[in-house]
């Protein structure tokens, strides 16, 4: 052995011994720390997971019992219904009651309302129906006709027959119960809010079309052209925005009646008064393109000056001729107008289509154009997404942009015949696209939001954690102003720093958190949702 090698070997041996000793000591230290921390962490975890675990176990216990499941889900906090057409949310019985009050007439063959004709009787005008019509005032004494109207105005008992599809019956209902006075709008809001309060829903975004007087006249002589800036300038110059005052008066009247019906602000106020309601301005797509542009301009301008309008949506049967032929121009219109009003939110009916309803090539790109061209914040329906070109890339883009999809399970089943595994609900969730359950037209469908949660649980075996995430997403992606309570829109696990030391939903938030909540309507509703979750879970 060369000189010095023995000393080097002994040195390496001592290093190995010291290294091994340190490894053992470190392991022992970790064991000691674990022994000390595990009980503490377990106690914290138990305190946090205990109530939620009880609610989760109860869901698993009742999920096979339809009646118990509905009772459970009716009590469960559901946050918001983000997709509700107000006129379609009203049950047929209410439309009939309003028609009686308005002294309308009934076309017994079409099972539809008709306007009465004012005829001078003595010194005053009195409503008179045509010879083949029935005064609505006679409906309480004509049960067969009453029943026929309820069926005509809804999907109750509907059975498709030759030439009459569920799709056509559904969309036809809107024209049949139309004609009642807009002054009833506040009563409709009260009805929907009352139903929401009974289901532990705290926020509604209701689609309405406020009054306008000049829009149709202005667009009658307008000629469509690709230069949207020039055409918009022409339409606005003719006095389009003069209709803003009429639209705001419509909202004022609706809100006043809603408050009166609920005795809001009084000691005996209705629970419906606690349900926050905001409006989505509807633009009708199956009209000439110049009218679509004018409606969009009016809606965006209204939303910019009246906080009660929180967003815009494009409505109407998506498979109609104009909707299909003009879809690309419609998306250009919304992209253009949104550029003028970047702070106004947008949700678009897109992909409410299926194979057979339109040719295969008609399914190529409605959702994609809504996301990429119009820059929508939310998608309404989105049923045909997997038929779009390169759907996986589209879904990843929607997830990255956090474009929420308003899921309407019953409506999609009845109108499009799409349900169960054929529905993309789980596909959206798989790709991380946020979703929220909504009703679409609960009056026409004869359902409520609880029904949609029951359908989702029974069809897709959702867990309680799944439900909480969907409910939280409904408020996170609402169009309420203000910053979110949560850091990261996907998981809802960590509150913003101002509320980081608080238990979300606590009765007494810290000073910094209280200040943050005061500045944000959205965060206040999210805080209230967490309070409701605490109360619900404490019952298990």
C-alpha cells in the first residue's frame, strides 16, 4: 500500500460514520416532530372537515332515495341561477292570471293569447273578443281550455307527434303566452325570487328585454354593411340612445312592484326580498343584422349607465335560418361593441345545437367563435362542443380563460334530446372548464333549480365536494361587480390576503376583511354563501 493511503481510508471511514449518524439523527428528529404535529394537524383537519364530512355522508346516504335526495338538495345552498329567461321562468298559471287581469282573449284552436279589441260601450271603451275567441275572464269556468293553455305554454305532458317536435313546442310557447302587459314584470321577479328563497338560492341573473320605442323605426331603413363602425354611428345618430330612459323606467317599475309584493324593507318582508336580483339584457338573434347591432349597442350602453343590468346575452333558437346564416356576423358585432364597452360582461347562447337539428357542418364553430371572436365571459348551453373543430384545444382554451358554461340539463334533454353520457357536462369538468347548473326556463319546463341538482347527482354521481365547487363557481362567475373572495378561480381553497386569517362566512370578519367585503358586491355574496354552507353542514 502506498504511503498515505491508510490515513485517507480512515478519513473516509470517519466521514461515512458521521454521515450515517446524521442521517439517523435527522430521521429521529422527523419522527419526533411528526409525533408532535400529527395530533395537532388531525385536530385542525377534523375541525375543518367534520361538518363537511357529515354533509357528504348524508348525501351518500340519500342519493338512492329520490324524495330524500330532493329534500336534501333543496336545503343545500345553491348560490346563483345564472341562466334564467324571466318570461320562461314564470309558470303558465301566472301568465293566465295576468291575462285575465289584462282582459285578453284566447284563441282556442292555437291555445294562445290574443289581444282584445276596444269597442265603445256607452261613454267608455270596453275590451271585446272576436267571434271565434274566448275572453280570458271565462277561463276559471272552462277547465278544459285552462288545461289546454297550461300544456300549450309548457312541456307538461308533451308528446312529440308528426310535424310537432319538442324543440318547436318549447320555442313556440314564448309566442303563445306573449301579449300580457309589461307592468307585470315586477310580479314575475317576485315569483321567481320567492321560489329561489325557498331553495336556498341567494342570487339571480334574469334575462329581460326592457322597453324600447325608437329602435325598430331607426333600423327599418338601415342597410347592413361590413363597416360596423360607420353603421353603428349612423344608428346612434338617429337617436337610438333616446330609448335608454324608457328602458330604465321599465326597470324602475319592475323593481317597485317587486318590492311592494314582498313588503321589502318592512318587518314582515318576504324571504324573497333577501334574494339579490340583477338583469341580463337580451338581444334577439333572429332579426336583421342591423337590428342585432342596434340591440347590442342599446344593451351595452344601458349596462354602462345602470348597474341593474350586469351583462348581455344573445337569445333565440340557434338553429333558425338567421341565427345560422348570420352567426359569424353576430360574433363580429359583439366583438366590436364589446370593444366599445370593455367593462360590460357578455354571455352568449352558443352550441345549443345537436346533430340532426342542423347539418354536420353547422356544428363546426359556434362555441369557438363566441370565445375567440366575441370574447364572451360565459357560454350558455354549449351542448355541441365535441362536434366543434379541434374540440380538445377549444376546451383547453376555455379552461385557461375560465369561460364558464351555464349547464341546463332538463332543457337540453327536452329541447335537443341530449342527456346522460351524451351531454358534455362531464367533459367540461374533465378539462377544467368551470360549470354552473341553471334552469333556462323553469316555468316552461315545470322544474326548479333543485330539480337540476337532483338530475346532476343521479346522472353523474356527483360528490358533495363536486356540488360545492359548482355552487361556488356560480357566484365566482356571476357578473356582480367587485373582486372575488378567492385566490384562484378553480379550487376555492384560499381567500384573498385581506381575509386570509378569517374563516370564510364568519359572523365577525376581521377589520381588513370587513373593509374588503364592503368594497365588493361579489365577495359579499360569496361570504354569505360560505355562511350558508356552515349553517347547512352544522345540521349533520
